[in-house]
C-alpha cells in the first residue's frame, strides 16, 4: 500500500495565490410552488478558482444543470448570490455575463455555417470584422476543424459538432466556460479523445472550466478539483485524490468507486481526531471529516484496494470466510463474509506472479493500515 | 472534399432502377389527388379562361363568339361617344388599392400574429391546445356575421366611439366605417388566425435552446429575434404571409360591408361584373389578371425568400 498522506494533497498549480473566479453564496433554487415545489438547489455555497478545471459530479437530477444555468444567467436564484470575480452578477441577463456555455446537445445554429457559428459571439459584441475573421480562424485551428469552415452544422458529425460548440463558446474568450455533460452524447472512443482534447484546450486557453458530468471516472481523471452533489446539496469539494481516498460521507464513498462500510464505535474525541474501536476490538486514531457531529456509533469506509488478505488473522484484525473470487484481468476481487454477516471486498492487483492461492471457504484475515480508514460524517 | 467526390459519383444501374421504381410508386399513389385537383381546380379555371375570350350576353352569361374586348377592357376604356381609348383609371385605382390594403393587412397581421404565436409557443405544452382553440373560435361564425360585428364596433355610434367619447378622449365620433382603415381593420381581424397558425407551427418546432445559446453569446433580445428566431421560423413567416396576402387580394365581403360601395377592391369589382355589371367575360378576364398577379408575386417572393436563406 502506498503511503497515503491524509488531506495534505499537493495543491493544483498556484493554489496559494488562487483567485476565486466564480462563487455561489448560499444559492437556493426552487422550481414551481405549493405542493409541486422542487428544491433543485439547497443553500449551495462553493468557490471555484481561476484557471482550474472544476467538475460538478452527481447523479442525474441532483441539480448540476440548475447550478450551471444560474451561473450562465438563464435562470435566477430563489435565494443567494452568484459572484464573478467579486462582483455580484445575479441580476444580470446572460448576454451581459462574460461566461459562455457548451450545451449538452451543442445547440449550434442550423442556419449558419461552422465559421458563422464560431464568430457569432464576437459579432454580437460588435467586434470589427477583421478581428472576428482572425479569431474564427484561430479557433478552427485550435479545435482542428479548418477544412470544415464553410460547412453547415447539419453536415458534420457529432464529434465535429462538439468541437464547433467548444470553439464557439471559447471564441469570445469568456472568463469562465460552462460545460454541461458535453461528452455524454459521444461514443466511448470519441469520449476518451475529447476528454484529452478538453484538458488540452483548458491548458492552452487558461480559461476556468466548470464541467458537469455524472460519470465519476470522467470526473476523477479530468478535474483539478471536483464537487460531489446529491439532492441539491454539495457534499464534498476537493481534488480527485482527496475525494476518492477520503470521502467525507456515505453517499460520496458509495457514489465514487467501490467501498466497504464498517460500523464502529467512538471511544475518545479530540480536537481534530478521534479514537475508534473496530468490530475486531482494535482501536485506531483517525482524523475527523469536516462538519462531523460527534456521536457513539459511526460508519467507516475502506476502499477494496486499500486492504489486503492474510492467511492467519492476526490479533485485532477483521477476519471472515472467503465466499467468492472474481478475477478481472488487472486484479482479483475477494469477497469475504464477516462474522456480523456483512461482506468485505478486498481487491488485489494482478502483479503477474500469481496471487496467494486463496480458496473459497478459507478463513482469512483482512489487513489495512490506519490511513486507509475514512471516518464518515453520516 | 469527400462531399465533392460523392457529389460526382455516378449512380449504379441498380440504384437507377430502384429510383425509377420509387418514382412509379409515388405517381400511382398520387393519382386520386391529381385527378381531383384536375377536375376541381383546373376545370373551372379553364372555363374562366374560355369565358374571358367570349362576348357578354345581354342579361348575363356569355355569347359563344370570340372576342378580345374583355381583356382590352381590363386596362383600357373606350369612350362610348368618340371611341377614344384611355387607360381604365377606375380599374387601376382599384388594383392599386387592393395591393396596398393587402400588403398593409399582411404586415399588420404579421406584427400582431408574431408575438401571439410566440406567446402560445412558449406556454407549457399542456396549455397550448387551449390557446390554439381560442385562436380558432372566430372560424366558428360566418364571415358575414363577424364582419357586421366589426361594423358594430367601429361605426359612429358603435362601441369604440362611445367608449372614447365617454373617456373624454374625443369630442365627436371618428369616422372609421366606410374608409380604407375600416377595410384594413376588418381584413386583419379576419385573416389573423391564418397568420398565427403557421407561425405557431414553426415556432413550436423551434429549439429554444438555440435562443438561450444566442443570449449566452451576447445577443440582446432584439438581436436574438433578428439573428436566431426569425431565420429559424422563416418557413412559417413565408406560409403565413402567403395565406394572408392571397385571400386579402381577392377579398370581397369585408371591403363591401366595411368599405361601403365606394372603397371597392378587386374582389368587389369582379363580383360586380358577374352581378349588376352583367359582363361575365370582363369578370373572367379580371379574375385571370388577379390570378396572374398572385402567381408572379408568389414566385418572386418564394424565390427571394429561399435565396436570402442560402446567403444567411
Ligand atoms: N424548469 C424546471 N422546472 C421544474 N423542475 C425543474 C426544472 N429544471 C430542473 N428541475 C428539477 O430540478 C432538479 C435538478 O435538475 P437538474 O439541475 O437538471 O439536474 P441534473 O442536471 O443534475 O441532472 C430535478 O429534480 C429537476 O426535475
Ligand atoms: Mg443535467
């Protein structure tokens, strides 16, 4: 197991001097009224830094699109403010916000050519024609679409439309680019290509990207930081590593990757750490997650790949009966039934030298370091 | 580039045969409709053409003798005493008034109909049938009765003038009835649904995310309207303006009731020839003139509309 440093992840470039680009301050959005009222966002507060690739991750219906639409200005918050570089932009219409959107279905203008689509924003801003032409050419080069300049948008493929949508949104050089599940309509291979392309574009343009996805793998591989959302709330914000290795609550741990949940008891509470007793009677000290409400019974999360199997259960180790072995190429999942009836999965990476010869029915010990244990908020 | 290669590709024999087969099937399926059109539209039209080249009967109808007199009379008039030929001023005035009022009607119907259609198209899907239903209510009543209702509103002792006087906005009634204004009001009222319905059909298909994309890309409301909405609903605008302009040009009930006897339009003039005028050939020639004007105007309009579409 690699050394897992707790919460001291190296910050994304230049965090010390990080300027906040977009901020949501206690933003609430309610759709409808009376009995049909839907609380799409519930007092959401979040600060997105300049130049970062920030992802909003969450299951469908959790309010990601709503938050983007509030930032773009298509909808207005029921409560709270949207702040752009310190200025409250909540009352501004979309055309007065230096923010552009890449729509989920691209929303390219069908009555215009590729070049006209890309130049639209600048021409609405009243820029001189020469400048528009130059920028359009530069954008076409940036997204590698030079040859299709004069095509109608109905005459190009989905992946190409995606590039045009990106170029169109980037051409006016917005302060922030909003991307609402831009890759969800693409097939697997194209999606992988576009993920790399998006990272490149963000790097080359230096524009702050706010990217929405419900795909956890996409979020982990692409983001500088991400926010995990559920039911109109933001549950945790952090780097992919912080979120994956140290999920703050049950939902985050469950939604991202696979997790074993263990019930435990708190023995002693200190300022920023607690001592907990595992079901195996062993006690460990672990840091507290944010907003932790001290109580006796708690849940712990341990990632399957952060645990290991041992032949002889040592003193204080969890142990159980091996029930199932699933081999999947890069590794093997061992399903161990614990004495309390719960199941614990241990994932062992395939190192090419043959794994310890465990058989269904064996009594095995489960080993993990204190660092692998994440105390959950709920 | 790939497109160019495909564009020049020669279809194979099999493809040509398949295409022929398709065309044959289409023709077969079209036959009943074509027959109906031929009998119901071309038949009467042919009769009108033939009548326009005959001599008028003494009381009505035609005498089966060839004559170009009716066509001559469309544009010129011959003095009954000294046979001098001059332009038929009355006809030209009526033609000009018809075209002018029809254009005005179309413009006003568009200015009123566009926001109306937009309003309906932006209602929640569940409410739209109700609004459309309201739009079609006037169709339930006979045109003549509706026209008399308008008359009741605008005449000197009518609702409008009474109201304005009661509010102290005017001292004496405004003469609206029996003016071109009255005819225009009446025609806009009558033909408005014909503008709203095709506009609505186009707007309902409009992807409102494109409107949002326009706003997102710094277009103001006015710019979104001009650069995004209007180009996208253009087929509806073309259909609506044709549906209003063409019947306006031939309208005769509304101009007759609201315009009185004096503010005649082409429709009234034609009707007059078949009625009191007892000059069927002239009526037929005037009808054909109207038809040709409409056909030319439409051909020109549709062509320029699709041309500017390609330039956009
Ligand atoms: N215009 C709207 N009217 C009513 N409810 C809405 C509207 N837009 C979104 N919602 C509701 O708000 C919640 C969040 O939606 P959304 O932001 O689209 O979620 P996501 O993008 O994460 O899938 C959902 O329950 C959705 O049904
Ligand atoms: Mg969404």
